[in-house]
C-alpha cells in the first residue's frame, strides 16, 4: 500500500494555517507535518485547550488532510545550544532576547507541551532538533579534548531526559532530524547519540537525506544501518557543485547563491538517489509518511511543491511479493 505523502509546513508559516491547508489539499497532498510556529500550531494551547485542538482538526477535516507529525525544530534548538548564540532570540519570544537561561527554559517547556499537543492532535511522532553545545567544535582547532566532546553529549542527555519522560507519558516519540548544528549531524555522531541514550526507544530519527548527501554520507546506507530508529522520513534534496572555487562549508554565502559549493534543491533536482531510499524503506518495513520538506531558493515554491508531490507518487513503489527468477522452472 502506498505511503501517505505529506508536506512540512515550516517553510510555509508565512501563510495562515487554513490557507496552507487549502493550498496543499488542492495540490493533492494526503496530509501535513505541522510546524509549531507561526499560527500553524501553538503547542501550549494544543496541550491545554481542547477547543483549540478541535479548531485545528476541523480545518484538517475540511480539506481532507491528515496530521501525521508535529515539527518543533525551533524550540528544540533552544534546549541544547550553547549559551551566547544571539540567533536563538529569533526562535524564542522577543522579551527573552539576551537571556540565555530563560530561552533554554522556554525551549524545555515548549518541548514538554509539544508531547501533549501531539497526543491531543492524534500524532505519534514529533520531529525536531535538539541543539548542540559542541557543534561549534566540529573542527578540532584549537584541539578538542575527548572530555570536551563527552561533556557535550552528557549535557544533551541531562537536558533532554526530562523532556523525553514527558513524551513517554504522552505515548509519543521524538524523531531528531540529523542535521548540521545538531548533536547528531552525520553517521558517527548519530551512533554516539543513540549510545549515550542507551537505545531509549522514545528517541528516534527523522531521516532527511539532503543533510547527509552534501556531507558525503550515503543516505541509503544510513537508512539501512539506522532503520530501527527511523520514525519519520523527509523527502528533501541537495546538490553539490564544486567548481574549484567553492568549498563544501558554504563560504558564508546565502542558500540559493549559485556560487555555493552545495544547495538545497527541489526533490528530483539534486544528487539524492530516492530510488535506493525507497528500497531501503521497503526492506525496513517503514510504513510511515513521506513528508516533503520543500526548500529551493531558485524555484517558485508552488510549482516546486506540486512537482515534488508528483515525484513522490512516482517513486513510492511497493516491494515485490515474488522472486523474479522463481518462475524460471520447467
């Protein structure tokens, strides 16, 4: 049976929630992965106010859409990031700007609300970020000590364990999107994170191949090795264009700048081999949604989101129930 094709609303939060739902419903999407910013989802209200949840569910029903996950990347980032990053002020309430401790406390409470909000919305998965106190040390100069890195993982464990306890109470899992700036950003940092949490089943992964591809990590192999921890899947693409001038680290050039060494592009326009990812998903028995996270600063998003849906419908084939050589008998 074909998987549900959804779209993450995070890059569309400039639109009112109902406008977004109407737009993607008319395109033909099955549902949404609702971002917890803009007016798309207020997690405190969704955790506490049944009438607020009823309003959101009514909009989804009106446009024949399902809600398959909530995505709270911004608040999650505020939980684990090192103090002193002024950029987090753009994620938290404006009155908290400059108060690192208050921003972190806000992020922690927001993530706890998110667990209950997801339960009330009928979602089993929350996608998002965890932040990282050691991302800034990804390049070991001045040289990193082993203790510095270990302490970073331990800090994430200490910060997130009480949050995951709330997820357990709600019967909801948290799927970290492996991503630069996170405590888990590639293969081995992901392996380390899961080890630090001792394989706790509440914590899994939101598989997004675009962040692995440009780093040189094979997304299909990543899926195979971490299959039991993959709770949600993003369909997102990236393209590497090293021209002898540009480097893989981005050169502080804005996304979409054609001088960059790599860029996010609409699904099917980059280097990600979605065919192999679907094969790995089939082999792993993944039956969850395929959620388009649409990012491409060089393409109209309405055109791109519709084209992405068509691509996912095309590539989402079912596994074979016969061996092709099984009939080669007399």
